[in-house]
């Protein structure tokens, strides 16, 4: 019951205040993977053999400072081809793998020129071979081009939209700076603890 209430509250914030939701979500994600919380609650990420993340492109229309796939620092035109997606699906079927979840990621995956074809191929795998597979498209939701593609995505694809924005206002820049200061401070504290332990 409380999970249901939490989900409804989260959904309501996400829909009515996407900016606030995005900031809170990022604070949660940054904090949840720090040592004190992982010690208390366990590892944030568990290894899984049922879930696969497919990085179809490193192109992106944003330049986030904390980009974890280096799309900001080293954008590349490299991308997965339709042939590679077909090969992945074929190998999954031949090996009898029914993925619990397939996450289509980037960069910004909607900027891949064949994104809709890729999603339809994955949907076909789901519908003909593995009906319980959840297919998720992970997007930053930024800009007209991205949103135009999002509006054409088949209904059965789940869209995980982080609603990222280019920091333009003073408030957004302030939040960004606070996040950087927060991360630097954490690193300094961790380094001090590490030096203290190695000196003992
Ligand atoms: S939107 Fe994602 S992939 Fe693009 S720069 Fe930001 S973190 Fe990197």
C-alpha cells in the first residue's frame, strides 16, 4: 500500500514539476551510491543476467558535466547498425535467452537515425519470442528533435525520460555548481579517510 502511495506521489511530482523531480532524482542517485548509504542499504546496483543495456549511439544533444558515457568529452559518430541489432536478437533466441529487460541507451538514443526501426525489431522479439520482456528507451527528453521521435515511439516501449535541460538560468547554474561542490567535497573526504587508513 505504501509503495503504491509512493509511486503515485512520485508520478504526480514527475508530471507537475519535472524540473524539481529531476533535481531530487539526481540528488538521490548521487547520495545512494555513497559509502554510508550503501553500507546501510546494500549496493545500489546488483549484477544481473536478465537485464541488458544496449548503447546504440554516443551522439548527444547535451553536454552534461557528469556524463557517465563521456558523450560530452568524446562524442563519436560510432553507432550500432541494424545488422548488429538483428545479430543480438538472433543470438539471444539461439541461446534461449528471454531478457527481463532490454534498455536502449546512448548518448541520446533518439538521435540514432534508425531508432524507430531498432525499437520495432526489439518489439518483434518481445511479441514473437519473449512476451514478458520489458523494453525501455532511456532519453534526456531535451529538444524538438528528441521529442518528435518520442511522440512516434510505439506504446509498448517504456520511456524513461530524465527531462534534462541545458543549464541556462542562474538557478540551474547554481544547482549545478552545488552538485559539483558536493561531489568534490565527498571525494576529498573519501581521500582523507583513505590516506588516514593507509597511514595506519
Ligand atoms: S544527456 Fe546523458 S549522454 Fe547526453 S551528455 Fe548528458 S549524461 Fe551524457
